[in-house]
C-alpha cells in the first residue's frame, strides 16, 4: 500500500499523522532498510522501474525472515510496555 492509498483509506488518521505513525516495528525496520538500499540503487544509477521490482522482492524476503525474528519480537514487547 502506498502512502497515498493509506491516506485515502484513513482520512481521519492522516489528519493527525502519517502511515509511519500507525505501523508496527517490523514494518518500520523493513522500510528503513529499503530506504537505505534504494539510496544505494539511486547512487548506482539503477532506473526507477528496476529499483521498484528489486525493492519489492527485497521487502518480501525481509518480511519472511523478520516476521519470526526473536530480536524484533523482543523489541515489540518493550514497545508495548
């Protein structure tokens, strides 16, 4: 889901913040990783369309790896306290 799609589906929340304010730690970690990787892709002059495909694939792999990661789960528990 794009930020615009989220704003369109959540107009009252969008008035108070952005999608990052309402997502979980796992997705924030993955987003941070993707932003860093995207910056490297840009520096390597990889076209936007190619970056999008690569970043999507990387995001799916990271989700599979991190969804049951003990470190992420421990951080989520700390965040709840």
